[in-house]
DNA sequence: AGTTGTGAACTCGTTCACAGCA
DNA sequence: TGCTGTGAACGAGTTCACAACT
C-alpha cells in the first residue's frame, strides 16, 4: 500500500485482505497502542512502522543457514531475506565440495567451524536445511553456540531445552493439510464413527 | 513407534511427544471414531492407519511443482514426498535451460504445456515455487486446469476463487514469528501504550 | 458521516474429572 | 487397576455493538 501511494486504510479494508473480522483486526492493532484515527482509519506508513517495531523487524537479525543443498541455497537467495532485518551472516555445510564456495556473497564454512562462526557473527537465528538425520545434532550445536531461535526444515521433531523456540516447516505436513481439507469439504459429513451409537438422548432440563 | 516395535501407547505418552494436554489429544482422536482400548491405550499400528485415512494419505495424490529453481528442485527430491501418497507427477518451468531436464526421474515440461500436463496426470495439488511476480498468474492457470489445492512458497497473497484452498509457506513470516517470541519473552511486559491514559474510569452500573 | 477502541456477550476449543470399560 | 471417552466447567479469543472522537 505504501508503494501504491495509499495513505489511509480502514480496519474493514485490511480485514478483507487478511481474511478476518474487522473487530478482531482492530483489537489486535490496538495492542500496538492505538494508532488509528477515528473517521479516517489507519495511516499506512505509520502502521507499517508500528507493526515492524512490534515484530522487532527494525533490528538487525543475523541468521545462520546450516545445510547448503538446494533448499539452503534457495533460502539464502530468497526474497524473504532482505525484508525485515534478516541477513544471512553464516552458511555452513559438511560437504567439502561446497565449503568455500560463495552463495549470495557469503562463503560457506565447514561444519566444524559452526560454533565459532555463530559466535563471531552474533547469530540469533538458526535455519536448519540439512537432511533429517543430521538435524537434531545440528540443533544441539547451534544451541551450544548460543542460538535461541531455530527454524527447522528437516521433517523431524527437534527436542530442545526450554527457552529455545523452534518452528517447524514441513512440506508433507502442509500437503496433508491440503488433502485433509480436500477430502472433508466444509459442511460435509463428520468422520464416520466406528461403532453404532444409540440415537442421541436429549438430556435437557424442561 | 511402529518401527521401534511399540504396539500400544497411552494418550499421555502421545501428548507429551506432541506437546499438548492428554485430554485434548483424546478428544481429537475420538473424532476418528474411538480407536483406543480402555486400560491399555491406543494400538499404534491401527492408530496410524486411522490417522492416515483421516488425512486421506492412503490415496495417491499427484502433485505438480511449478518453478524448478533451487526450491522446486529441493522439494521435488525432498523426503516429504514419498511419505503419504504424494507423488511429483509434473514439473514445469519457463526457463528453456531446465525444460527437458530430469529432476528425480520426472522431465521438466515447458510452462506452455502446464494445463495439458496437469489434466493428463489428473493433478490435485499445485506447488508454486516461482518468483513472486509469477505466482498469481501460475495460480490462475493451475486453477483453470482443475487444481483445487495450492501450496504457495512465493511471498505473495494469492487471490483465488472460493473453493480453492491455498496454503502459504513464507520464510520471512516464519522468521518474524521467531523474532516476535524472542523480543517478547513470555510473562514480559505488554507492548508500551503510545498515549498516556487517564486512569481507567470504572463505568459500571452500581 | 465515518471509523476507531473497547466493554460485554458469546463462541468454541481446552481442560477437568469421572463413569465406564478392558 | 489403568486408561479411554465424554459431559460439564472453564477460559481464551472473537464478535457485537456502541460511545467517543475526527
């Protein structure tokens, strides 16, 4: 909207875009401290700044990507970095063939130097794009190096100490959500119960 | 658990693994039609089958991946396919350099043949891994070709007709969730209100 | 007139707690 | 005895509806 030169927007317009109820949207934004103007709505640029601050996007967040395969490479070059202070500061991989090569202007470190590199660059966020079998051990090493936030693309539930936040991005889980919706149209019948049940007794006080 | 030879599991054990309350887990599973045994818990293998059926993972789900860059390639070869009847049936790209090459045993089609290929393979799910600017048009073409479920990796909110389910996977959104948690420790203070407020007037009828 | 911010009502998912069954 | 399935209590988040303000 900033790009399009829009300077005010109402809760209703925003709500349509994100697909929620206007009241919900207003209540959520009011948590940021009431930045709308009655009668004309929210000033787009100011709102953007406020939301950015709430998400702490105005800081610099150096990120390490462990695992420079296709996925790691895709993320390192992705449009997602750049927006919001995220910055690929360290890349690491076991494979000697990729160690030393550059991806998006960052040289790939050998896995042995993972901890050192993370500490040097004050890494706050670790992204794991290794094969599944390596992910738990990588997570442990990241945590040992002081990383407290992990984004894991390997299809493995990481076990981590409390205080460490993990987000899981799992292709097959996403696909399953799609097939789940597809196979159960909204308003369709509930899943078949296994046992025959006696017709529901109404048990309401008269 | 099946692999480890575990044959029964209680709601409490499962709840610990997934990090929810045992009662919640039982209620959720009971939607599948009561497959636990009182006294001994759920039979692992049977439960797996039931959950699989509920998620419609026992069917074959041919998938198209549009955009065979690093990300598309990573997904095509990913461990996520194979588990649950997902199968990469079509790959498509605009880039003549990749058209005709094989990724994971599937030849890349030119984008012009997208619709034809989707119809030929009875595609149910489309995965969009193109650059952001291409994603809306790809989505429209997929929908025209009969695809009703879309998994979009481009950082763009797709607008689609009702009846089409879209899931968005967005790196920068995931990172922002991490920084949000990081900058607001649980139990920490709420976000600062902007304006000084008069002490709250109680306005309650006496 | 138009739109926010928010008490109050409401909704729906979560959790308790226990009867019922293996 | 152990654990499920579920009615009932609970509570967090959603929505209504309107006073307050521009």
